[in-house]
């Protein structure tokens, strides 16, 4: 099979063809998919998009797919919401929310990465696929495996949110709960990939998997009218997504689909697991791993493999990284819901809350075009905010009961304002 | 102290296929030096040009990343397992 792409080491540049492997055996650095951009310029034309549905596969030429690839489901193609109320509250004028809380089929941006990972899994002949996951990835692997006929086996920290576990189990996936945090699960999966002939999407299929993230960036550029934003605020767990959005933008510039311009990349973490933002803020050469302790479990990776690349991108782009407390995460979830009607999970709360903090710090200016990446759905992490919404007292199904209820509400409101 | 170093498949082309070695070492640094002395071809894959453990190679002492144990100077006790694992990304 002749390919227009192959694996290349991100540090030493050595090429490794196409195979289920994620790191360079010379320097242990991560591999990523590189393309023949001269060939791509001839093959990929913006006008080709006209007849294609608005989902991630419309950018097929930029993804590690075979030439006769046919999409099996419409992943991605999520809204870019032009914010009015939230922008006003934050005091800026050009705010957009890329809303992967409604990504198909499992309601997070992880659907995109699993899309490309399973194409690779099929290519390499795997029958069983799996992942180490903080939840969203397990949901996505389970859903798409069910549709495509793979056996799925996912590995998760034992204390994951019940909704995320259920949202994996319902598709018939085997779930292995690990007594430990995500970094323990990750380490185990590295050893499993070393021992078994399984396609672990974020281990031995990782280079193909992470390419799917680029479609989040392609969509942003297209939805802005084929232009790049000034600022991107992106959540960081393993630190991969932020770099893939940058790669997507760079590829569009290389092919002349958008005008080149400087884009600042801002990374968002929870203070309870903030190795990358800590590294940026303290200007460390290497980040220091942390033991996660935050409600934002989908970002709770204390030893982020792509952290060094994320730090480099943030620094070189002139961006910054910040982190916020669990209380601030909950407040940001509520603010996003109350202003834009978007219910995001804790990771989205992190990103929104950090965006607000960056604006307050003066790092994001009012007239610049700013895109905030919302990557997951709030229905998956209701436990994290439930305490803010206690059940109200039920009333009898009678008009006088409702009138009494209203009287009580007015009295309570008046007392609260005294 | 007699300890065991477990070698990932990717490194075994430099260790004649050996999956693990037993050695006597007082610290992680000693153990890694023992490993790379026995298999000199492995040396540049374990440490970078500055002599630091490569950024994308994680070293564990039993269940714990050595960076939580004070780094490669942390001391070993009899029967400890030292694992070398490439870092992988998020979930």
C-alpha cells in the first residue's frame, strides 16, 4: 500500500513507516503522522469540500486514511457559537465557543480521535481495541467499537464518575477498573500494549488517534470564514489537543487555505492537576508531575506525555497557561449554561473559567477573535455540580398551593436582599 | 541491594532480547548505570546529551514514578522492581 503519510519522530525526525507504534525506538520520543505536503497541495482542494457533509471526514485528505476510505458515521461537525451574553459579561467583543459538548456520537471531542484511531486499527488488523481513559475516551471507544464491530476493552481509574462508567458499559464494552489514578492506568496500558496484540487507541495507535483532533481546528477555521482566530483557549490533560489545533492551522496555511497570522495558544488546567500550567508559569525547562486532586477528572493527568510540546507551543506563540480551583470550575459551568445555553462537563468549566481569568489578566484583548474550546458534555459530570442545586420542596397540584409557593419565594427573596 | 530492572520490548533489541536483569544497586542511578554498562548500546536511549534521563522515558520504582521519590538518587531495597516505560498521552 502506498501512503501519503508516515510516522515521524517529533524529536529526532527519524521516520518509521506506518505501524502500530507510538514512540521512536531510538530516543523514546512520541511519533506523529507527517504528510507529503507537496502531494497534498495537489490532492486537497477547498472546492472539494462543497459536496461533503459538515463533519470531520470532510477534511479526509489531511487525515491518515486510505484513498478509498468511506466514513461509517458523521463524527464532529459541531457548532462554533458566536457568544453575545458571555462575551458581554467578560467584557470582550469577539468570543466564539467551539462546542464539542454535542460531538457525535458520545458527546466529547474524543469521538474525533477514535474516528481516526479505528481506521488505523482496521488497517493493522486488530480485532480488539481499547484505551486508558479518564472517561470520555472510553465512551467514544465503546460507542464506535459497537458500531464497527470491534471488541472493546477499556481501562479506567476505579473512582471515575458513575455517568462516565455507565456511558461506556451501555455499549457492551468490557471495563477494567484500576485501583489507582489515570497515570497508573496509563502505565499499565503501556505494558499491556507491549504484551498483547491489541489496538490501544491512545497507546500503540496514538499517532493516528491524535490526528483526529486536528478536525476541531479545521472546523474552527472554516466556521470563521477560512480565517484563523487571534487566540485559542484549550483544555490540557495529556497536552495533545492544543498542539493538534496548531498543526491543523499550520497545515491550512501551508496549503494556502487561510492567510498566515500569529495565533496565541492558551492552555487551561485545574489547579488540582496543573503540571503544564505550573511549568509555563514558573518557566520550567521540564514540567514536574503531580498527583491529581480535582473534580475535573477528564483533565486529571499528572504526567502529561505531550506536556513538553504544549509548553513549547504556548511559549512560542506568545500565549500563556492558567489554572483555576474546583469552585471556580463549577461557577464557570454555571455561567456558560446561564449565558449561552451550553452545559459542559468539568473540563469545559476549566476552559471557560481560565478564559475569563486570562481576560482579567489582560492577556486576551477585547477586540481580538478568541475561540474557547468546549470539549465535553455536562450530562457526564452532574455529580460535580449537584450540591449547587438542591431539590426544592414539592407542592400540591392546586392553584392555592402555587400561590402560597410564590408568596414564600417573594418573602425569601425580600429577606435575602435586606 | 539485589533488584530487578524490567526492560520494555522496544529496548530489547539493545539487550539481546533480555526482558529483565537482576543487579545490585543502592540507587536508581546505580541501577541504570549497571543496565547501560551491561548493554552500552542502550546508553544513549536512556539518557540525553546532558546526561539526564530522557524526557519521554518514565522510570518507576515499584508502583511509583521516581520523580515523586526524589529522582534517580532515591534508594533501593532488596527485591525492588525498576520499570522503564515510555510516556503515553491522555484519555
